C-alpha cells in the first residue's frame, strides 16, 4: 500500500509540473465521461430503474388481443375479467378524457384520467391532501368528484383548504376530494382524475375504449397470469361469440409498456454513440501520454538502471493514468450535470415515460466511477507498457532515440488510425440520422400546410340529446366562422391530418364479407364536413367529394384513401362498392346496427399519423350523416392564421361560453411537432459526432506535430540538400492523409454495421447509404487535412542550421 501511495503522490507532482498537458487530458476525458454519464442517466431512469411504485414488478397491463395485435378493452370484458380471473390482487380500468375547466377569463381544457375507484391505491399513489375515491363514487350519478394532480393544484394557487370545494367542469360542479403528492403524475399531461363510472349502455363487449391495469398476487408469475387470462378470455368468447370470437387477452409488464420499442432502441444507440466518444477520448489521452513518455525515456532508463523493476515502472505510469482518469471523472460529473440539464430542456415534452425521474442517482455515479476506472486502464496501459520496456542502451545514448521512437510512433499511428475509424463510424450514424430527417422533412404529406389554424372543441357528451342537435350546432358554428373576414374555408370533424385519424373501426366489403368479428379488416374511420378537402388542399383522385346534401336521410356515402384501394380493392373500380360498418352512437360507447356506405370517391393519401404514417388505411364519411359531439376544427385563412385566433374564439364564446378552444396550433406547428423526436435524435447524434470529429482531428494534429518535432534534424538535412518547401509540405501531409485513409477504411466497415443495426429507427435510408457515407468521409478527410496542414506548415519553416545543431 505504501508503494501505491508513493506512486500516486509522484503522479500528482508530475501532473502539477505540466499544467497544459494535464488540462488538455482532463478536458478530453471530461467530454467523454460527461457525455456517457448524461446519456446513461436517461437510459437508467427510463429502461433500467424500477418504477416508483410499491412492488413494481407486480404491476401489469392487460390488453385485449385480436389477430396478434393488442387493443383497448370493452367494459363488459373488463368486468368479466375482474370477476373470473384469479391471478390479480386488484384489476382497474382507466381511459383518457378532457374537461372544460371554468376560469375567470374563459374555459380552459384540462386533460384528465378517468379511473375506477381503487386505481390510486393499486398504484401506491400518495396524497398530499384528502383521499382516494370511495367504491360508491364509481357509480353513475355519484361520480362528480375529482382528485387534483399536484402540478395543477399549485397552478391554481395551492389552496390548502381546497378539499370540499367545487370546480366547474364541463359546466357541472365537481367536488375536490384529494390532491396527489408530487411525483410521477406531475410529468403527465393530465391535471385531474375523475371516477370512471360505466353507464348501463356502456357495459358491452363491442366497444374497446378503456385500458386495464392489474397487480399480480404475490408469487404469481407473468406466465401463470397469462394462462389464467387465456382461460377467462376463451370462456367469454364462448359466451359472446358474436362480439368476442377471435379475441384474447395479453398480460404484459407495465414497465415501459407504453414506451415505443423504436425509442428504446434509439436510447441504446445513443448510449453506444457516447461510448465511442469516450473511446476516442481515451485514444487521444493515450497518444498524449505516449508523447509525454518520449520526453521521459532517460528518466525511465536511469530508474531502471538504479534497480526499478519493469513492474514498478509500469505501475508508476499506470498510476499517472488513473490520477488523470479520476480528475477527468470528477470534471466529467460536473459537466454531465450541465449536459443533463440542457438535454432535458431541449428534449421534446412527454418523450420519456412519466415514471422516469432523470437525475444523477447513485447507480449512475457508480457507472461513472466504473467508466472512469476503465478509461484510466484503457488509455494508461499502452503508454505504461511502452515505458516499462525502454531500451537502456538506446535511451542513455546522447541522441540515440531511434529504436524507441520507432516503436512509439508505430503505436501512436495505430491509435490515430483506430481513432479515425471510431470517429467515422460515429459520423456515419449521425449522417444516417441527418439523411433520415431530411427525408422525413420532405415527404409528401398529402396536404397544404400553409395558412391553416387547427384546434379542438371538447364538447361534453351531455350537451346534446340527439344527433340532430349536433348537426345543427356545428352547421351554425361553421357558418359564423366562415363569415369572418380573412377566412376562406372551415371544417369540423373527427380526425386531423398529421395529428391523427379518427376511430379504428372494423368493416366488411359487400361481396367480400368476413363473418367472424376477429377476421374483419380495420381502418381509421373519420367524419368530416364538406369543406375538409378544400381546407387542407387534399386531392380527390377519383369520383366526387362530399356536399352539403350528404345529410341524414340521404343515401349514405363514403370516401376512401389510395391505401385502402391498394390494399382491399386492387384491380377493382372502388366507385360504387359498398362498405358495412357498425354505426357509432354519439356519446355512447356502444356500436349500433350495421350501416351500408357506398364509396363515391377516392382521395390522395394523407400522412394522418405524421410524416412516418404512410400506411394508414382510411374510410371517411360525412359528418352530417355520422355526427359526434367533440370535434377537431381547422380554418384556412388569407393571412397569418394565428392572428385569427381571437376572432374565432369570440365566435365560439358567443355560441357557447362554456366551450374551450383547446390545442390551438397552426398546421405548420403541428408538422414541426411531429418531427421533434427525429430532430432531437439527429441533434444528439450530430453533437456527439462533432465532438468525435474534433477529438480525432486533435489526435492526428498531435501525432503530426510530434512527428515534425522528432524529425527536425531530418527535415533540416532535406532542406540543406535542396528540398523546397512544397516537397516538405507534401511529405508531412502525405503521412497524415495515409493515416486518415487507413482509418477511413476501417471506419467504413463499422459504418456498414451501424447502418444495418439502426435502420429500423430511420426513414428512407438503406443499410449502405452512399450519400451519407460519402458526405461524412469528405468531412473527416477535410478535418484530417486541416489538422495536418499546420504541423506541415511549421516543418517548411525549419532553419537547416538550427536543425543540424539539434542534437
């Protein structure tokens, strides 16, 4: 132990004597370790850390399953599951909703969770004030209580006496019975929780509108719960063959069940990217240590001649590396805190699961410590091994450095080659991400995005007593909006391009019927008013669009998109074909009788699910033939659409002062938001690739600068014998570019593997993308050329007389 402490004290003294070298090495390591710590903080909190609930491994999602795909759950299925299953301590349901909260100025839309009583207790959600819902508050007529999420409670003034007070939601009084404690729910979009109370007409096996979560009994495994639910689902399918034949149940762990697999893969690939940055930083520091080691050959030789063993010399040099690593790790932790804060600011909202609390936690710091130690070993072993194997005779000769120098130079060149290979691999990943984003930003969206203002009107179901009232209300509202100066077209319906289509509905084509409910194909079902296509500039490719005459009582008509025709009616004229679709009853989560809709038109595909959503199959029907209470509205304007917000809000307030104009955005903003995730990933890849490029350039600069310094006498002789400056310049540049090209070749092999691995997260980019690979290769070579130029330029200024007196 005494020897170890001596080594570390000596290492600290040496590093203090070389402040420039020490600062560069620590900064280089801090970049690599800081980036790794910041990204690992996100990876750990999202993918590895246990959820912040009691016994989180017991929490599962239970989905309805059809044709291998998971789906929402019908209320009747949920109640039967709850009665018949034996694997769960508790089983609860919830769904999303929104309420219009009355405020002093105008109503505000608040996102909500409707959940059965007992949901909060099952999740272990704690209360700052008040209580959970009582069992009887899950019954219709007794369900006008709310629990406030802590974030909303604070925004409303953090009144400690709020329990028992009433809020006006959707024009009706709701009593506040609880306030949740700060936690994961504050990271959700929702602000309130209300009871989910099933009305008699909602208890059916047809309409899948809820989500179900359960807590397993102690000792019950996931496979045992799945076997139990298979038996229960089979029994229900036997009892209700018309609605449940072909339907099953899927039990899945709650952890990251809502976090897309593509996003999980992206996080791991980002972790790999910063790992490359750390490797490149280690190579750079190893090169610095090798260069510094060249200046200490005589010192090492003297120590060896005085009795120091090779092991003692190796340990001393390794101790210096570990001290550097520790200092770099400390600086890296400080840098990672800054990086993490910036990362969370620029990250699109709701990118991560609400359970993910991203902090520099103890496991993250343990990871940082392990990374630091590994880095110290990685960049320290090669210089320590070279130093401990120094040739005594050569090192003690005056001017005799050739033998050791050649060995050192070969190793340093090998490190630079590997550094360039790693940098190109990372640059290739960034190039692929940039090319993917470029493709996404230029896809044919199927609509015109200019001069459109979109918003939603979350009208409560209880406002209308029949379909005719819905039709009358929206006809009058659209007429008022269209008379506003500056408005050219206005539409209302269920579904907005880019932001998402309407309901997922099964259907049959007359003459091609599938009798089993589970075998019927599905499509996005949306209802629109006649000006929908004009508002968005969507092309009608065949047949006709809807008119004001397509109303209730007239023949039921439908339009389909090109994807629908390509998938179901290839080689067949779609005009005149009839679709059988069960009627949607406004305000009631139950399907009505089957209706016959005649296809009268085909329209150009619209990216309803965002720029990546190119495979949507859509059936569109007139809103006036299938009305719905809450709608999405879009208005085309002559000038800036945002300037029309106040005028449109005034029209809505004059029609119904209790209605909130929610989610007001231009279509340009909606498109930009749909690209936020891809833009964020591209930005991160680009930043890490830029750091890698900078480190690689510094690495080759260091090698070439040291090479020029070592070859001062040789260069002086060449100049003295007649070599001109251009020849000297070419000689040095050639040496650096050869290293870069060899590294380029190795990097291209790695780039192919990276392209193959991340292609699932990219759009319109192949495994081998010549455009991206060519671009990053040019960038890397240009940086290598620039890094070599300055040492080469210095070599041309060597004075022959000075050089010949060099040693």
